[in-house]
C-alpha cells in the first residue's frame, strides 16, 4: 500500500468458525438480542377476523378523546424523509417496530438524495430488513454522546465505528455515513433522529467456513460476504481479521488473502477485483497463518521484538493453556491519501 496511505476501520461484524447467524428478526427469540421482533401473521379473512378487530361501542367512545397514536411516518414526512419512510414500510418495520418499540431509538435516516443515489432497494425482504436495521440502535444517542464514544452496535448486531472526520470540516462520521443534521428529537421521548448523507453499508455472511480448520491451509469452504447499501469504490476495502475467542485480541497478521478492494483504486490497482462481483466478496484465497497455541512453544524473545528504547514488545501472546477457538471479523476499511505535504 505504501507508507502514505492511511486505513480507517468504519464498520464490522464477526462470526465464529462454523457458526451461522439466525435470521435477523428471529434472533431476538433465539438469542435474546434486542432486535426487531418477529412479525405477526395476518388476520384470517371472514367474520372471525372482523370480530377480532372490531371494538365494542363502549371502547370506541372511550378512545374517541384519546390522543392520536404515535406515527413516525407523519413525523418523518414533515422532515422530507419520504424515501426512508417508504423503505421502512416496504420492509414491514414501520408499524411492527419503529412505531411500537418500547425503548427509545436512535435512527440514522438517509436523506432522499442518498436513496436516489443508491437506486433500487434490494428485492429480497430479508436483505432489505437487515439493511435498514443497521440504521437503528437502541437508546437515545445525541450528537454530543456520539462524540464521546468510539463505536455503536445496531439492532442487527453490526458495529459502526464513530470518528470525527479530520478533513477540516469536523463532520461526525458513523460507519460509512456522515451526519448532515443532528439531534432531531422524536415525539414523546421516543428517541432521536440524525439525517445522514448515504445509505450505510450492511455486511451479511452468505457462506461460513467449517468449525474446524487446518493451520497454514486455505480456509474451507471459503467465506462469502454480501454487501448492501453504499460504499466508495475507489477507497473502500473489506478486511477479514482473526479474533481469538478467549482473549478477544485481534491477530492482524493471522490471515493471508484477507483484503478485497471494493472496486477500482484499491490496494491491488485493479478496476474490479476478481473476488468482488455483484455485491458479493468471496475470500477464496483466505489462509490461516496464526499458529494454534498448542503448537507454540515458549521461546526467548528475538531481537526484532525489542523496541527502540530497549524494552520488549508488549503484544499479548497466546499460551498453551488457551483454546484455539477463533472468530473472523469482517470490517470495511476506507483508504485515505494525505494531501501533499501532510504527514502520513
């Protein structure tokens, strides 16, 4: 890549060897994660369905003076976020989650211009739901609170890294999007909304590898990762990073073939990388370089481990008592080339 190129991690998701994720809306039941609830089946047709929803006259009189129910659609339409509302409706997340969630929410709403730039929404309902769920987090996070955190986790368990762009404008960036308008309070304390300049990128695992793998061999079957949303073809790369399950330490040098540029201008210089086609990244040459702990013997530190001040490197090492269980984390990195004369 060269010393003048900087990489910044924007968003990531991790999976354990051989562990497939549950469908997004069902994982709240299976794993207890606070994600979107499963959708209710439609009422049956006929008199039974009509009787189930028709209120008694007394109940109708009692609700006549009640305040109108909360409607995010009406609120967002006044803000000019019609395409965001339409996408939530298409994914069946508006009335089934956003309007009814008992917890305050933080919504990162792409502008209409961002949706227009994206083009057509995914045809697959599950993909559309996952794409929209990376724009929602539990809890109300103001701009000031976002400034004081390094990352947030969405209801789909994707992590967005939060950084203040150092381009002179000091714009707050969450994941792959920048905040255009902040701290729009939702009615009745239901949370906060931030308008963003792009549809955030969603990382989806399409094919996982086997639970057991062989050191110094290519990972089989090779992982496939699907991307939805928006990314920068000339700057973005998808990285696979090895994470040790016991220590949660990343082993950045633990994999080979772990970087795939998402278009032209990537680190390989190719217009279209052979491992990235039609929104799918295929890590076909992923090879495990990290030696399992039981194969590692304690050795005296080598001279190259010595730092400039004479001390020894403090990078944690795995001992033989720790397991050889790992996760793979997939992270979207953005390449930056400093301006002329700027420090790399």
